[in-house]
């Protein structure tokens, strides 16, 4: 008895409508549905029915891409000795941050020691010949010595200068600046770039060769990421599109914002992959290669009529929305697709500005078709 009092009889609604003035009508075709529903003010309040004009909006779908961080080749360095020899000192440890040019190892190399010894001998001879030539120039002016002796000293000085310059160039290529004070120095291995030492490949006293990497260095100030995509994304994903980046392993880190730098196909030991490459903005935490990362890109789907899920009613395998026509509600058949909590609807009767029930459609559907089935 209680439910009978709550549900309006459809025939009673029509009868009462004939006795009162007709509501203001909107141009809605009656061929789609002859069902209409009237609600009293008390029912509207109780069902919390909300109506607003239908609007077409530009709809964007949020697409999630997954990938990993990476370090480009120009941000990775390997420290090598430029001559074979024995490791005398290791001046860094793994995980340490080093500056470009900082000394990492000291190597005892017999060939480098010999070059320095030759340079010192030649330099000493060059200085001696230079002093002798200065003395001979004074004597030649007084005609004490012949011109031939002066020319021989000048030629010897020039020849020594060429030899010194040759050894000087060899030492500089090895990373040593020749010392004219007579000091012999060990060969230094220096960092090629600034960054973190991720690996040390030699131990104290080990005999090493130039092709052997002694340390790996990674510059973490320029981290990038490769996001895996499929052929579906190739149709709309473009260079320059904004990307929101999140690191699942660092949930406390705020979202990072970047853009797609390029789209490419790469091949590795596991096969070929389509990738969207992005640069990762600086973070307060050091990020290393291989860190899982997520990228979110908005795909534009065009203009659609958008309503919340609460605006949909269901009956007989069909989906409906309710248009308000004065003080009555008319169901309209629509086709629907969903994006998150929003519904994209299409229908012949839909138009911009049409008053549509945005909330309470389930209540209207239950009242209308319960009454109709009785």
C-alpha cells in the first residue's frame, strides 16, 4: 500500500493533465517515445533531480603509457688510461660524485716515465745550447769565433727545440703537462664528464691496458625516458605533445611535466619496439637508468555531448536520457560510450542547450517504466 501511494499511475497523470493548463513544450519528436513522466515538487525534491542545458565539449581521453628512464650516450662516460701500466692509486669509490677532469687513478707506466726522462734530458741540453749560443753571439760580434760555429749552435738549438716539441705533444696527449723542474710524475686518469661513479673496473696493483675501462660515470642531470607505445598510438601521438610523468616508486614526488621529443622504433635483444622519447625534468632525488616511469598523454576525441553517468536511464536493453519539457520529462534513446566517470552520448534528438536531467535519471526510469508495465 505504501509503494502504491509513492508511484504515480500513468492514467491518473494524463487525466490530471487534461484538467490543467498544458505545459510549455519543446520541439522534441514524439515518434521516439510516447512515454512522458510528471513529478510533483515533492518528488523532485526527494529524488534530487537536477537539470542543466546540454553542451557539446571537446573531449580528451587520458592515455597511460609505461616505460623506463634512460641515460643518453653523451651523459655516460668511461675512464681509460692512455698507456698501459700498473694501478698505483685509486682516488674514488663507487657512488661518489666527481667533477669533469677530477683525478680518479694514478698509473705507473714505464713508457710514460721514459718520455718524461727524455724530455728532461732534451730540455737540459736545449738550455745549455741556448746559453752557449748567447755567449757565441757576443764573441762573434768581437770576431773571436767564426760564423760557422755560430751557425752550428743555432742549428743544434733548433733541432733540440723540434725534439722537445714532439715529446711535449706526446705527453700532453697522455694527459701530462711536462715539468721542467726535473720531477717525474705518474700518469693520471681523469673523469671525462661530471657525474656519479657507478662502477670501478680495476684494483690496486693491477696491470691495465688502454682498452680496459677503469670506471663508469653517469651524469644524472640529463635523464630521459622511453615510453612504450603500440600501433594504435601512432595515429594521434605527435612530437611536441605534453606529457605528465609519474614515478610509481616515488609516490611522494609531484607529477613532472615534459613533452614528446620524438617517436622511433628501436631494436634490442627482446625484439623491436615503438617508443615515445621524453626528457625527464630535474627532481630532488637522483634518478638512475632503468627506473619504472609512467606517462599520461591526453588524446583529443573531438566534440561530443557529455553527461555524467547519473544522467543515464536503462530499459529494455536501451539507454536513455531525459529531456525536460515544462513540468514533464521525456525519455530520448541515445548511444553511449564512457570515459572515466563521463558518458559521451549521441542521438537524433540531441541538440545544444536542450534541458537534460543530469542527476536522478535512474529514479525517473524506475517511475516511468514501473508505471508503464502495470
